[in-house]
C-alpha cells in the first residue's frame, strides 16, 4: 500500500495540489472558538467503478461546512482509510466558509492502493475525528463503505 500518495484539493473554486501527508501524521489542532459549525463528510467516490485484481484504486471525497460560521483553519483533520489503514489525510486544513466544500482525490499517476486479491476492501472517510470542533450535528462526520474486488 502506498501511503505517501498525492491528492488534489478543490476548495472555494481554487484547485490546489498537495501531498497527502500535508503535515506530520499527528495533528496539532488549534482551539475552536464558539460558533455555528457543521463539518460534513459529504461523499466518497471510488475509482474505477468496477475493481479487478491488479487495478490501482483511486477516488475522491468531499467535505463541506453546513454550518453558518466560518470554521477556522487548523481546527480539524480529514482522514481517509482503506482496510483500517490511513491512506490520505489533511492535517493542515484551511478555513472553511459556510456552504462551501473541499474535494480531495488522487493526483494523476498516484493511487490509494493496488487491488491484490479478490474480496472486499472497507473504506472510511472521517472529518474532525478528534472532535475538536463543537458542531450542531456530530453524526454526519463519517462515511463508511466497501469496495468489491473481482478476479
């Protein structure tokens, strides 16, 4: 599994390319002032749609701020796991404006992992895993699913 992959971040209409390990694997989060915040793990789209043994697995995932206030930068993390292993993360998060989204995904030529055998691979996207941001809804910070790998 390749952990030092790259991802693309689309935030507020600006396309940024960054390494998945934007900072150290242990996050140092800033405190979050009171506000109306709601970080949402909005979607996960894995590619290719049909995964066969030998395929490179990539994808994209979207995080959004459904709250009414700006979520300050450096107050939360974004983690993406495959089979329990952290394969993509953002520990240098920027401020998130209300109603906006950030799209993360692999840069061309990079992968989350290579499918090596048939079966299922679990994925999990979680934002604010440390619960550092007090939110109006703490139940929408995670998406779980599976990818089926066929021979």
